[in-house]
């Protein structure tokens, strides 16, 4: 299936076909993409071609991450972030990646796209990529695609031969989650956090490496235009999993969404 066909199939159930560059044909309804700056996910039309506002995508199943720019949407963003509980960051003692399950497992129940026969990484490449091409004989393994990296604002022509040029970022890093309370969770809940599309974005590999396990007070995306959206997505994940954040992280997120 071509990248164009994938995009059409992904949103066809709602009657909206999205072209490879994000343009939308007439007849779209519902919350696939918002069309004005006054509704959640509105903001700048220039950024909408690169994805969906997190305010209009509370489960993370829509492609891309669009900037939040309207005053109304920024107010909604601050309201969401203000709901976060805060606490100090605990020790990293005992943290291991394997305590959140092996990487990109498809067998986690309770999260979108699970148990579909395709691992989490390839699910994310298919969801967020444009002009997706698969390995011959596969409808899962992505071998090339075009990606708009929301963190840098740059476009990446990616091929599997240079796999690390695109990495999947855990918006709320797993080590951060461990220090904020996930060390006391069940293994099943930790596996959900690690494979939940709400907490995952394909981005530039070097940018993801630079982030490490930082919270928003220590690291924000290089692109200033996307920082409010990033803060909202961070808050959405933390609220879903009842994770507190540090006071400094909460204050920084609120700052990114101020008028």
C-alpha cells in the first residue's frame, strides 16, 4: 500500500482524506483536523499541515503534533496543565528499561494499536510518516518515509538503512516516570506507559538523544513554536497515568502556554 493510500485508509472511516503533505479535501467532519483558531486544535493554519493539536488528540492516535497558537487554545492548555500534581523527583535507584517491558512490544493490553501484529515502533512510523514504504511482502515493517519532526520543525527523508536518524521519543521519559512514582506500579502499567501512542513521537534521533530523561524544566524542543503543544502532551500523559511532575516542570509548562 502506498503512503497516500495509508493516509486515506487511516481516516477514511470519518470521510476525510488527507494527502501526503497534510492538505485536506473538502467534506472533512469531526475532529480529524480543526479548521479555526477558536476551537481546540485551531491555532496557526501553517502548522496544521504538520499534524494535529494535542488538544484535539487526547489519545495520541492522530498524526503529527501541531503548534498551539490561539489565545483560546493556550488558555485551554494552561487549564489542563494546572491539573497536574507536583512532588520532588525521587532517586533513579533500581531503574532499568526492561522493567517497562522489552522495547516496542505489541502485546500490551489497554493501549491503542496494541495486538495488531505490528510492533510499536513501526506503528508509530506508519502513523506519523508520509509516503510510507514497506519491506516487500510486509504491511508492517517501514523501510522509508518522510517525517516532519515537530521538535526541530525540519523534514527528514528517512530510510531504514540509517535507522537511528529517527528515534521514538517517550514524551514522559521512562526514567522520569520511575522517579516520579512508576517504581511502585505494576509491570503491566509500566508496559502501557512505554507503548502508549499518547506518550510516543518519532523525532530526530540526535534531538531525542539530547533530551535524555529530562523534564520540561531541563529540556524543551528546539522549535519554540511547538513548546506549548509539547507541554500539553507531557501533561496529558502525566494525567492519564496519574503521575505527578516536579514543581519546576509544571511552572515551565505553564510558561510555554502563556499568552
